[in-house]
C-alpha cells in the first residue's frame, strides 16, 4: 500500500490551481501591507535572534528533515514532499500565533518577511540540495527533469511581487493599507481554506486510504520543525519570548506554496501533495495548541522579560 503513494495523483484541475495561486498572492500582499521599515530595522538592533531564526529555518530544519527521512525511509514521493515543505519559507499565520503566545512579534514579522522575500532564491536551492542528498528522491527528480529556474520564477511571481507591491502601497498609502489588510487577510484565508476543503472532498478516498501513515509522518516532521526552532534558541541562550518566536516560526511552514509547486511541476504527485496538504492543516493545530500553552508561561528572571510580555 505504501508504494502506491508514489504512483497516485491527486484530482486537481487548472482552475483550482489558479485559485490557489491567487489566494497565496493575496495573502502575501495582505501581509506586506502590514510591513514597515521599522520591522527591518529591528534586525540591525537585534541581529542574534534574527540570524539564529534564519539558521533554524533554512539550514537546521532541512538538515533534521534529511535525518528523519533516513530514519523512517518513507516512499520517495513522500520524502520529496518533506524536503519541499522544509525548503519553503515560514507561513504568515506564524505572526498571529507568536502574538498569541506572547512571543516577540517584531522578530516574527522580520523573520517572515525576510524568509519570504529570499525564498525566491533559497527555496529552489534548498530543495535541490537536500533532496539530492537522499538517493531515492535524487533518482525521482532525475525522472521528473525539474527546471529549478521555472521554480524560481513561480516563487517570485506568487510571493516576491505581492511582497514588493504591498510594501510600496503601505509606504505610499499607509491609511488605506491599514484598512485594506483588515479585509484582505480574512478573505484570502477563507479562499485558501475553501481550496483545501474542495481538494479534500475531491480526493476523499485517497486521503482516507493513506491518512494513517500520513498523519504519523507529518506529526514527526512537524515535531522536528518545532524542535529545530526551540533547540537553536536554547543553544543561542535567547530569552523566552524569542524562544517562543523561533519555535513557532520554524514550525509553521508555507505549505500552500509547496502545494502550488507540486501541482505545477509534479502533476499532483500523491505522496508529495498529501504530505503538503496535511501539513497545512496540522501545523495550525500544533501551533495553536503550543501558543495557547505558552500564552500563560512567563520568564522567571525579570531581566529576561521583553516588552512583548
């Protein structure tokens, strides 16, 4: 049954793919409408936590993903999906969850903005690098003949352009941007949620057939992502607010981008698509649960308490 994942494909048409692309672009535009230059200036004032977050997101998580793949030996398409999710930037919902957990919201916004902007280059590179280090996925990629330049163009179109436009609009029309983001954010998230529901209904039997295995794989992978952020923060001796932020920021991945790339370049390859789709559901559940727990946890030593708490 496990091997059947590699040959299965999700039922997904071009109209649905177009809707997914639009919803992701709108979400990114809405996020960018809230970005200010002061968010990026925060990086210069607090470089340690920021660069540890980048290390956790773009190096430690893919590295731990490689170790996990070697440990559990999933089907090649599943492993490929795990590498792709790990190569994607953080999801924008991480900002909300960080705020809910009483973490460092400014750091979260800075990390999301940076990882999203540079994912144009880093996501294709990281995906090619880490998936190439595992023989079954390297062989599968050779069969598919993926063009990484095409992936670069897609990521730039969906994330890069809306990010730049949103920041330009916010800089030029701040009052309008503040009002627009209150509408765009919930609308775009509803559109994305509708897409997930439609995709799930259209592939109900396939999900039902493999959900037991997929659940355990994603559970383990998401735990690895959360552990990546938490352990890096502890190694760097960050305060509690920054530790919460790095944990959530690394544990929440832009699985929507992963789905776009899967349906655009991998023709809805079963193992990849189901991993990314379930990630999109599970990381919100785990992130929300963690945020609710951490909401009540405060630093014991007062000198470590940040203004966010």
